[in-house]
């Protein structure tokens, strides 16, 4: 007892002897075989912030210099990682209202939100405030949705940053996620679906006072809390004032003094009462008022962690399986270590994550990004943003019902496809949504490929519960025509219907055997690779013969490395069904160190295809589909990243192959453009089908085959023409055999004598009672389409829908007009402009030269 009293007196004397004017912060690493026990001892005496570490090995902390001598007194083993964070901050020269390096200040964030709304007013709200801080600064938020100013009762996702003022990457990620959604809305169908079917809220700065203090004031840059004047003396003192916003929430507030502190000088001071801070109250009120928010992502730095409740106690939640699902499908993009706060490091209480789940009843998550609070390198920041965007897209989908084919199986050996055969498809559908049941689920398979006939196109499913998987019991089948080339890539679209919406997912199957485009067995070197040391060949282990490629030929890999073996600048132009195949084994510290397989186009950002951690003791074949990278200048890399302390044997890679199907020497024609009928009513048993001619890359004259179907699934063909010779601008065929008061569907494709092109768009028409005028030619409106320097001008005297497609048939722009509209087309090329009114539809080919 006397020793304990002596230590307390000594600690007091040490603290009192250091002047407040000499105050600064230090980063230390504490080594311990019992992290939890030592953290409790540490927090009882040192009272600052734990920022990272590994269970039962070490933890890192930010402490005040006044507290450093206490570590020696209480006998804690430590290492100083950064002796003066204030000095380090000063050397970074990041201070200033508009000079925060590559990080966005509070003021730059405001300007960026305004700019995003100005450019994309149709899918964003103007920024609005959820409330003000103690110093009167607004907590600005933006909603992204297809009708942003209307509450559509859609499933919602909420992203926020800067609970803690010294974590600027969280502001960048929040703002850049908003930019990503807006910039890709018109060009990426999956993002368009997401914005059209979700309400996504983004609040980049939760704690404006603290954030402004770091950027605009004379602070050390390491300020974490808000700006509350704890002792009400009218003077703000970093060593005594401020409340940690992420310990001030009402759920389990003040549960103990380890997960938060009751001492005002601590960086984890929880405040005088639960929810005492205006910024906390504003967050609570906003989330409670928006009951459709199903998932909340709270961004922090650092540590490269993905956290979920509980934090206050060493127990799992009743929904732990759903949290496991969310984490498993999130960390595939970035390799973050996943778990609860107490599993990965230490307990917290009064934090936003526990409150979001415990009080608000939402699936609340926390991401800890990066390796330091400030890493002001544009390339590092871009990489940290890029590794989070796919995760945020997934979580946006998971915020509501989202049904997609998780896998497809064929009744064939190894999914091999041959001409002249019929194949049955088993489609395993997953509902990624965490709270919403997917009801009225059905699936349709469709294709514009003339080499397949879909004979059983649809299947009905049971309702699918959150995160569950169901497979079809109805028959799904397609037939591969006898004249299908081999090798060849069959393109199928899987349409999943649920909750009144639908999602398109492309699928590809190879007819015959694909070609090996590139291969490395590493027996004769590494030509075509760029190896960052220490990547090199080894003979210590291999899949075939004697050599493989490894990240650590001399033994275990090192601490704190990020090293890559890169296949540079391969050309996949016009290659179909591209797959990367390799054999590998690995011993990588589980959940902390990772091997990544990544890909990029040109100078773009790297995208993660797969990651590996833990142990796989035998060489195993991994096959990754990289469809969608059929372009020139593609790079692929195998990257090993490690953190501190534990190192293992590493990653061995052998027999790398890139497999695909080159485009045939004779390229297929483009898809024809349907001209007539499109939504027309026919007052006759006869119809004249007309299309705008397709374009053949070799300039060959084409013939066309037309089809009429009695059902929208195209499973009942009532007319298949012979091949019709090409007309001058359009080609047509007449069919006489229509029934009265019937809906019909038609399409056509072009054929150059060697290769069939894709089908045209499916068009509907119907018949009336024969002899009754449909008046389709009465009051025909005037439609004008012509080139202008910036693109194309459309003029019509009544409401019209327009669609602009490029040469491949991909929709470039679409919309509704009345009167005159000028549409900018930024790139040179051949485009097709279709304008349709109630009574008429015309198509015109335009050539844009920039």
C-alpha cells in the first residue's frame, strides 16, 4: 500500500514539474503479452489515445510529453516512435484555411460540395446543415439520390467523417465518394441503379470546430476533440479542454473508465454527461429522424481496421453473423483487419458505432484508414480513397434489398460449352440487403447473341431473407447453335427482379477452349515482369519443375513493407473471356498482412481482384475472371503488404497464365438499329419490319435475319426470315400473318458471310381489330435531328424520348424533350440518335469530329 501511495505522489510531482508551455504529444509503442490488462493500466495513469496495435503483442498510443515519465514509474515497456508530433506537424507545413496539402480543409469541403451540386443538380441536394457546433460552425451534409429533394422512403446509407479532428483522410474519402457516385451516374449502370434506388447521405465533417482548429489555428495539428471550454475560464487550452465526440454518445456512456475517460485533460474525455455536445445531439437527431438509414459508416484513422459492435464489452451482438457478412464482403477490397474493438485492440464506450446499433438499431460500422494521421502524399491519399470506394458501393447496396447472382452453375463438366448442345443453368441468388426482405423475386436470362437460343428463360424464387441465398427450382436452359464458332465467348444477361425493381448482371461462357495469351513458369526468367525488391525467383518451393516467384527468397518477409511483382502493359484489345490463372501457396500473418492481386488500365488506379491472408500450405490453383479489361495497356500486380512485428514465410507464385479468346480475324458487324415498328399499333395482318443498316468493320455487304416473337421472353418464335440482302440505308422484310389485338416483339441481326453480329434492340408492337383505324399517321409531328459543333440538336413539337447510342450499341445519353435541345457529345465517332414520340420514331446516324 505504501508503494502505491509513493507512486501516486511521484506521478503528481512529475506532472507538476513540466510547464504547460512545453506541452507537446509523443507517439509510443507499448509492448505487452496482455494487451487488455496493460491498456487498462495505461489508461488509468496516462489518459490519452490508443491508436493501433496487435492483440497481446503491442499497442501504439499518442500521449502528452507530461505523461511520458509515468510509463517508467509504473513499469511499462515502451519504444518512442515519434518524439515530438508537434514538430513533425510543423515540418509538414500543412497549416492554413486553404493549405492543408492534399487534404480538404473544412472550407474546401464546403466549396467541393457546392461544386458537386452545381454540376449534378439532378441527383444531389445542395448542402444543408443538420445543426451547429459550440462555435457556430455548421455540420454540412449532402444527399445523393435520383429525386434528392423528395423523401422517397428508399433504403438509405450514411457516411460520415471527422469525428476526430486529426483524421483528415476521412473528409477526403467522404467527399470523393460523393464525387464518384455523381461522376459515374450516367456511364455505369450499377451506379445509376444505386443512386436511383437509394438515398445516400454524406457528412464529411462531424466535428467542425476541432477540424478548423487544426487547419486554421496555431494548434499542433494533433488536436482530436471538439473545442468545449471544460473549466469555463474563457480560454481554450489544448492540455485541458475539449470533449471526444466519439465517447459522448448516449449508449453505454461512461460504462467504465477504460473505454472512455472522465478526466477532462484526456483525449478520450467523454464529456460531463451523455450527449452533452451539440454536434453529438445533432447526429443523434438526424439519424433518429431518418429511419430508412440501415447502415452507417463512421470513418476514422488510422490502423487499417474494419470494426463493428460491441465496443463497450467483450461480447458479440445478436446480429454478429450479419456483421461478419458485411465485414467479409468489405475487406476483400482493402484487406483491413476485421472484428470488434475489443477483439482487435481495446474497449470503447459512448462511441458512435455502439450507439448506432444499440440505441438507433442500425448496422453501424467503423473504418480506420491508413498508417498515420497525416500522410500528405497525393498518391497515398488516392490509394486510400480507391481502396474504400468499392467497399462503400457494396455497403450502399447492402443498405436495402439487392438481389444478384452470386454464382452460376451449368450441367456440364467444368462449365465447358460446345456447339449443338443444351445447357441447364442453376443460378444462386443472394440478397445482399441486411434489413430488407427481397420479395417477388424472379430471374430472367436473355441475350443479344445470335449463336444461342434461350429455351427456358425465367424462374420464380421464394422471398429471400436478408443476406440469404436461394437457387432456382424452375428450369433455366439455353441452346448453343450448331454453327457457333469455337472458341467463342457467349454473352448472357442475368436479370434479377425484386421489390419492384431489377438488376442486370452480365455473364460469360466460353465455347470450346480459350487460348493461352501469356504464360510464365519462371524456369527461364521473369521477362515481362517488373520486380520490386525483394521479389525474386526461388528454388526452395515450386508448383512445377524447380522455380517459383516469391516476395522473400531469403526467408521471412520484412516488417512494414509494400512490395510488388508487376506484369506490365499487356494488351487485351478485342480479347474475350479473359482469365488470370496461377498456382500459389502462402504463409502470411492472418488478418494483418495480405497478398493482393490487383489490376489497372493505363495510368488509372489499381483495383483489387483478390486478397490472401493466413496459411495455405500446398500449391493451389486460383482462377480470376478479368472480363472488362479488354483494352491495351493493362497491368497486373501481386503485392505483399505487411505491418509491424510478426513476419512469416510469405507468398509463392508459379505457373502464371493469362487466358482468353482473341477476336476472330473477321470482326462481327455492329448491331442494327431498329426503325419500325417501335411501340406502334398495326391495323393489318401484315407488318413491314425495318432496321437501319449495321456497320461491318471490313466493309462487307451484309444480309439480315428478322425474328418475330409472341412473348417478351423471346421463347416463342412465330417468324424467322431468310437472310435478306442489305438495302441502301435501311433493310426491311414483310411478314403477313399477324393476329388481331396481339402484342408482338421483333429484332434482327446482320451477317457478313463469316460472323453474325449482335441482335438489335427488342421492339414491341401490337395489332388492333383489323379495319379500325389506329390513326398512327394522323397529326404526325415534326422531328428534326442535325449535327451542331458541340454534338447534336434535336427539335420536336411534342413530348419525345431520345436515345443516343455509340457504334457498339451502348447507350451514351437518353432523356425526354419538348421543343429544342442541344446535346454535347465530347468524343469523335459515329453515333445513332433515336427520337420517339407517341406516333412516330426516327433514327439518324451522325458523325462527330472533334
